[in-house]
């Protein structure tokens, strides 16, 4: 530092250096967060599971007068019991219909190949019993694909275990982690952080509850409709439609793809029936199920949800698409509460804060 500078100039240089250091720290933090997006999404999935477990524990506590830990334990047992009961009742049928669904889709793909003159290479015996010779390169490629698939399965299973364990820990002591998060901020902001965390948790709980109701209703409607018009594997189609309903906007249209593929094997009349079924379920979902559910739960404007799916998908890939709904709810609450309401002092509806 030049000794001839005045105290005012030295103070200005110190302020400038401080701003540079703060900007560099923010950039470094953003880079670190970008590099660990996968763990962050896993943590967010654990938070969603914790929200569900906490909601179930609250029901047991409210209506049975049990302690929170007992309510949490009963919620976990209830979820496991429900899954076991569903698997015992329809598990064999689901497995059989999934196999039937896979074979039907292969038949539809082969029909499309024949109709449009396409030919894809296949390993093993063909339809006329003529085998395709296996070269060393083909065997190496097949083994490489097998290793890749095995790695993906292992990583998915490991991630699922971490999400479940993390969700249980978070649900067991939510206040502890909420207070710990607040302590990362100045004392003057800690109350606001805890209030915001509570609003986010309540908004996610309401959205998840509404989404689960929609998933069940859409799955039932699609499965029943597929059975009535004579599509193969209606139970599998209903299950796929219900699960994909978790992904807003895009999920229902993706669920329509296997319906159309299976309908192609039944001719033009079956295809028309299938298209009619898809449009009917879409109308029920868009004009009846979603409005009725969102009236009591959390309403996010459709355009916001659509663009959020695109943005989170571009940022985080398929995981971002799957979690785009709850991520949108998180961002919506944070912007509405911290920026629009608390900073700009405008009137704004904050789902979790206003409906807690």
C-alpha cells in the first residue's frame, strides 16, 4: 500500500478488497455446489421422505395420542405393511403383466420396423432360426454394457439406501436440523430462517399429499380404461401412469407412449380407442383431479411448473426432471416469502406459511 495515500483512500481500498473477496467466495461456493449437485439432490430426496414420515407421525400423534417417536415408528411400519400387502395382492400380476407389456412393446417395435423398412441388428437366433455370428467386438461390447448396467443398478440401490436412512434421521429430529441450519446465519436472521424452513416443509407436505392423491386416481383411471378397451397389461399401464404422474406436466404425456405402442398392435380401431382414453384421462387430470386437489393443497401456476421441468432437467438431467415438482415448490416458497414478501414488502401468497 502506498504510504502517501490518505486514510479515506485506504478505507476505500479496504472496502474494495472486501467486495472482491466476497465475490470470489460466492463464486467458489457456487462452483462447489455445482460440482456436488448429485449429493445435494440425494439430500433433497431424503428431505422429501422425512416430510412424508413426519406427516404420518403427526397423524398418529393427533388421533391416537401417541408420542412422536412412536408415531414415526408406526408410520414406517404402516408404509412397509402397505407395500407388502400390495405386493402380496397384485405383485405376481404386476410382474406377469410387466413381462407381457415388455413383449408387447417389442412386438410393436418390430411391426414399426417392418412397416417403415427399418432393420436393427440383433444378437442370437433370428425369427427364421438363423443366428447372427458373434464377433469379439460384439462380445466385448455386450460385456461392457452388462458392467455398465450392473454399476447403474448398484449405484441406484446405494442411493436409495442413503435416501431412506437419511430421511429417517431427518424425520426423527427435524427441529435439531432446522436449528442447525438457522445457526449458519447471523442472529438477526435466524428466526426468519427457521420460519422459512417451516414454510418450505409445510408446502412440500401439502404438495406431496396432493400429488399422491393424483397419482392414485390417474393410475386407477388409466388401468381401468386400458382394461375396458382391451389393451394388454392394463395393470402395468395403470402403474406406469400413476408413477409418472409424480413428474408434473411431462409425466402424463410420457405415460401415453406405451399405451400408443401397445395399441398399434391392435390395429387402427384399437389405436383410436387408446388415443381417446389418453385424452379422457388427461382431461380428468387437468380439469377435475388437479384443480380439486390443488384447491386444498398447493397451487403452482402451470406455466411456472412447465418451465421449471425444462430448467431443472437441463441443469440436473433426469434426476432434475423427476424432482422438478418439489424443487419448484421449494423455489416458489423461497422467492415468494424471502424476496416478494419480506424484501419488496408486496402481498404474496406463500403456500406453507399461509396454510400451516
